[in-house]
C-alpha cells in the first residue's frame, strides 16, 4: 500500500504542472494511450490511461492537493456517455469515477479508502470551445469538490498537422480553498500528439501548466 | 471447299485466341494495378485530435495505403493499396469506431 502511494506521489511530483480541468476529453481513440500532467498551484496530478474503445478509458490517477493538503492515488474510469456530431461541431458528455486511497497529509501515515465521481461536457467547433467539469471526492477523512468552466477561441484556423492555438478563459470554483473562485486566462497549444496549456491566476498569483500527450 | 472452310476457321481461332487472351490479361493487369481512393464525408471531425483518431483507425487496415484528412470539408481520403478493396460497410464501421458519423461515401479509381 505504501509502495503504491509512494509511486503515485513520485508520479504526481514528477508531473511538471497542469490543471485538472484540462482533461475535459478523457477518452482517446481505440488502443490509444494518454498521459496528462497537471498543476495549478493548488494541486498537481498525473493521469495515465488506456482507451480500449473511443467510449472508454481506464488508468492510474494520482493527485497531490496542496491547497487542502491531501493525496489521492487510485484507478480512474472514464466513459463517453454521449457524443453529438454535426457537420461543424462536436459535443461530448463524460462520466468519470475513481477509487483508491488517500491520506490527509500526503505522508502515508494515515491512509483511508477514497473515491470520486465527476461529469464533464464540452462543445467545440474549429473556432469556438466551451467546456465544464465538476468533481466530488470522498476521501474518508474529508470531502472535497470543485468545478470549472471554460470558453475558448482559436485566433486562426489551422489545417491538420499545423500548430493550433487557442485563447481560453477558465473560471474555477473550489469551495474549500482559501480563494474559492478564480479566473485563469490561458493559452493552449496543440501540435501533433502534444497539447500544452499555460495560464496564470491573478487572484492566487499561481501558474497553470498542463501537458497532455497521446500515442 | 469444306477443307478450306475448316482451315479458315482454325486460322481465325489461332489468331483470335491470343488476342482475346491478351485483352483478358490487360484487363486483369489494369484491375490489379488500379488504385482506389475512398472519400468518406463525416460529421463531428472538427479538430486535429479527431483527425488523428481517424488516421490511426483507418491506418490499421491491411487494405489502406494512405489516409488524408480534410478538416475544412469534413472528409477522410483513403488511398487503398493496389488491387485492394474496402467495402462501404467496413468504411462505415471504421468511421463509427473512430467516434464520428458517416454522411456519404465516394470512390475514384485511377
């Protein structure tokens, strides 16, 4: 148990920096692997998952929450509940669930069974992007929750294989945090199989840095 | 006279048979060397990641030589290997497996 927790912590700490809410699309193509690293100052996380179909993915999720001082490590399952395809847009509704262990101070001394559930939704054209994600945790020793919404616009329309750039604005709400509601402007770069997001939250003076790679 | 008719008929067959054979061979070679491009128009393909999913899924098919995605027109252009075939049903299945909705299928043979 401690070994698993230590490995999770190492992975989470090794994760450069990125925000939870960037993983609005948690399912890849059939047989695809995805690595998501996130940090926004309040938390660092790592999610590595495999998609057997375009509707499902399962993998490891580890999160070190610096704001509320806990660490979760476990398995996460993601399900594409519904997709709406039109000639110029795509919309998705996802369900997420995780089960594993958590400890209140991230030191492995007092481990509890823990889990979470979440929903995510997005709508995207080649020019506009809107997403929402909400997640609730039961960590045994405490409960936690957060939600976030984003709007984005692409300043130019790139072809397949080009560098794609998005300008986004994220509003995040974490009731238990010192600053419950924050607004984060960010830039998303998407090239080949890599996605990089860089943002800054003025209220908390924290940097957001997210990185996703699919293969 | 009868003997001459038989000889003429034999000569006709003798010359015609190789020609017919040559025509059959040429047609067969054309079919074998023909390369088909399948164009699938789909809904929902709006981003690079969508396109990547399509190229991964179609690229695993033995009959497929190359996949090109046209995001502007929502089209998947699949070039088949010489002489290979990919049925409409299979194309529809692959589009669905990629996560998108098929609108129409077109074919061109070069």
